[in-house]
C-alpha cells in the first residue's frame, strides 16, 4: 500500500507522526507492506514561495502534486491552517481542491464516545453515542456557483447556489445504505437529514432519491429529520441514530456538533472518500498553532483517522488484512482512553508521543 502523507502546519505533523506509529504497529501485527511519502503541502511553503497571506496569489498545491497524489492508494492529512494566512486560502487551496479534483464525494464521520471520555451530555454513555454521518462532499453550496453584483454599493446582491444533482445525492445515499448494511449495529436505521420544508426543490430531490434507492434495502429502516430537529435530537437522544446521510453544508454543521458530544476535536476523525479512487483521512481538529511543538496535543483523532484509512481502504479494495488492521487500531484507542486523565491538550496525563506509544503497544499486544 502506498500512502501519501501531508503533515501540514502547526500540530499536524506531530499528530500525523503518531498515526504513522500506529500504522507501523498494525502492519507488523497483521503482516502487510506499505510505503509512505511526505508531501510538503503547507502554509509555510506557500509563504516561503511568495504567496500573499491576504489573498490566494499562487496555488497551494502544484498541478504536478495533484497528479502524483492520484497515484497513491490513500492520503493521510495532519492539519490545514496557518495563523499568518487569511482564512479560506489554505482551506480552499488544499482541502476543497483535493475533494473536488479527486472526486471525494463522501465525507465519512464516525461519532463514537470512547470509554472514559468526558461527554457534555448528562447521563449519556458509550452505548448512547455511536453513529456515523455520511456527508455529501462535492455539491451543495460548496461548488462556488453564484456571484456578486453591484459590489460595495447599497444595491449589492450576492447568490450562493445550492447545487444539488440527482446523481450526487443518489451516490451519497447509495453509499450510506451500503455503509448501514455493513455496519455492525443491530439498529439498521438510515436517517436522511435535510430541510425539505423550506428547501422544497433540493430537499425533494434528496427525499425522492432516498426513498427510491431505499427500496433496494428493505432491511434498513428509513428515517427522516429536518436538520434543525436533528441538532435537538443529538443533544436529547443521540442513541436514536445509526447512520445519517445529509447534504454538504448540513453535514459540515452537524458533524461539528457531533464532535462535541463524542468528547471534542481531540478524538474526532473523518475521511474524504472516493470509494473507487484516492481517499483522504484526517483528524477534524485544526492546526492548533499555540500548541505546536510542545508534545501536548491529543493525537487520538489522527490515530483514529489512520484506523479509518486502513479499514476503508481495505473495504474499498477488498483487502481483509487492511480491514483487520483498521479495526485493531480502533480497539487500541479504546484500550488507551481509560488511562487518560482528559482528552484536552495539555491535560491528558501523557504527552502526544506517549499516547502514540501506548496505542502502538496496545496494537502489538492485541
Ligand atoms: C470540514 C471543514 C471544511 C468544510 C472547511 C475547512 C473548508 O470545516 O472539513 O468540515 O467546511 O468542509
Ligand atoms: Mn467543518
């Protein structure tokens, strides 16, 4: 297996290093070979190359790098974000560009409360918070369609088009039904989250696609929530959810809320997936520049992202060893959280590297 590693800025390289430790331990345990190659795709390089920190003046990733990344089996990303660079430049230049160019049309976000991780919801335990959000990742308001007219005048008008295609909704929905079918959870319920009462065009496209595709999955319960109600239920009864499928912006918002109920950004991992192409896995937290280089940041989200990378790459390529390796990484995280004092940076009771060592040791022992 060939993995491209983009450590990125801030704490990104530190947490990615711990994920790579878990990879090494899992490869040894299960018995598979892999290669990694580091790509210097960073805000640091953008500035060094003369990039304007206030607006995108040069590309953050070269076209040659995009072409090279397409030849890997998966991409492992540490963090995107630089305190000296205006918001949007790196997000658009790295994350969104890769999602679109590699057609990573699924954003997969498992939401799982690990043992001993503090949950802000009173009375909720590990069995109550265990669901997965399948977010459509290439359409909706993320396409950049729209524009501004009469800018800077009192008559200024801007539009940001919610580009929804049957093709895009359907492939996300189909992926979600398949994911629900293979997920080891007796609930077998897929919830569509949208806003059909107001977004009567886009919502209707999603709703009909959901029920039409759903006929092929009679064993899965079809459920629907408006996005605002979904936010309420995340807090009131998260145990209702098994798998959720939703559009790009709704998925963006509800997965940050979900990250909080699973114990924060220290543990939340995600994947930008093209099931037949090159997918990219990442911890959900940012580059946390104030913690960089201090061995205090929580690497579990990055380690979890490596577990996902192994499991999902294994699933998409039919490689049982990789699936096994991914599950072992996940189990090693579950063996590690009970010993931690907290999931917050600097309060874990261990350093970044020590947590990585513990997970690697648990993989070796498991
Ligand atoms: C995410 C992030 C991105 C998004 C940003 C950084 C462009 O918030 O991965 O959820 O909005 O998708
Ligand atoms: Mn987001």
